[in-house]
């Protein structure tokens, strides 16, 4: 990559702008070379890796200190860092929760590929229920403190990232289940599945049955209801589309007949 940048810089005189978040509405600084820009990217990657190491260390203290900056400070001490580094997290505990959810989502994606043979021969409803269960099982170890994590996600600063993660998760579930269609009820299916996941997550918080058996039973019922609602929504949308097509065809026919009719001629 550096060799490519060096060749690009030496062979062209095209300036590459440096745009940062704080530069909006201000005069931009002088253009920089590709080499300097690549150095900035590498520094950002190093900062991202350091942040992930810190958050990984903080997760080990969540059971004791909850989803809070106290857990981050404890993780910093484990890494022989100053506890003051916790202040570098712009959204505080929100960054910690987002990091854990993303870890679980990444692990879930790997799990899908490794265990695909377990659900390929199941019906669509059974596949969806199994995928939701696998993802919830990744959260289960933190079930005692998860109400606090959900409260952190509900804060205005954290709702955007949390919603985006949920949207990507349910989209991955539908694709893994074999649904690659892009018809009129694409959004409906994902919205319904997001509701199923969130409801099952809430149910799990108060489930004291062995192996969360009551949660999985409730999940099966909700998926069954959603599949029924999804079919109904699809039928309604299809009927509305067909009705609209019929009205357009009738209007076109009526216009043609009216235009072709000539008024009587009087001498």
C-alpha cells in the first residue's frame, strides 16, 4: 500500500484534502499527500485496536461493577493504564454496551456458518426461531446485568447505534434463513422480527425456568404469530397493488374511449 501511495504521489500532482469532523464550516487546511493520509489512517486503526483492548478488559468487570465507567476504569488498571483513560469514551457506558453487542453479532455470524447444517433442512419458521435463540444465548451470560445495559441503550445518545445494530442483526437472520427476496414486504418482515427479538430479550430477563425453557417456548409462539402476520401483510399489499393496477387500467381505457368519441357535428 505504501509503495502504491508513493508511486501515486510522485506521478501525480493531485491534492488530497484532509477533512475532519471539526473542519465543517471552517477553512480547510492545506492538502496533504497520500503518504501522510495513510499515516493518519494507520494511527486511527491503532487507536481503534487500543480502544477494543480496553473494552475487552472492561467486560471482565461488568458482573461486579455493571455497565459503567467503573468497569472501564477497572479494565484500564488491568492493562496498567491510568483510569482516567475512561474519559476518552465519548458515550461512556454506551460504548461498552455497543462493543459487547457487536462482539456477539460477529460471533453469531461465525456461528451461522459453522452450524448451518443444523437448520438448513428446517422450515422457515423453525429456522428463524433457532437463529433468534442462538443470538439470545450469547447475551445470556450477562442476563443479571442486562436490564442496565438495555437502559443504557435507551439513552438518546445510544439509541442510534443500538437501532442500527438491531437492524443489521435481523437482516442477517433473514438472509441466513434463506430469505433473499426484495419484494414489497421486505421492511415489514424485518420490523416484525426486530419486535420478536426485543420481546424475547425482555422475556428472558424474568425467566427463571431451567435452561430458559419458558423463553424458548414464548419465542416459538411469537415467531409463529409473526409468520402469520407477515403472510397477511403480504396478501394485503399484493391485493392493494393489484387493485391499483386495475384502477389504472380502467382509467386508461376510459380515457381512450372518451378521447376517441367525437361530438356530433351540426350544420
